[in-house]
C-alpha cells in the first residue's frame, strides 16, 4: 500500500480575549496569477465595476 505521510495540522487562528470570533489573516493572491499575463483586469464589487491596471513601472492603479 502506498500511503502519504500525515499532513501537519493547520495553524490555529489567534483567539481574542473578548470572546469574539477568531481573527483570520487576509487571503493573499499573487498579482502575476491574478493578471495572468494581462496588464489590466475588471473587478465587480457590489454592483460596481472597478479597473485594476499595472503601470509600466509595476505599480497598481485601481479606478472606478
């Protein structure tokens, strides 16, 4: 039988002293994966459309 070794448990979320829900780290997305070779993309958010562009210097510009 070919068995994979057990995976380590994911790190537990930090707890809060006030009893509220644990704090989660924001999701991180690599911009190269997001743009996939393009220099701009459209993002729909709550019914509005935003344009995210990469400049020739590699900076990001978000416009509505």
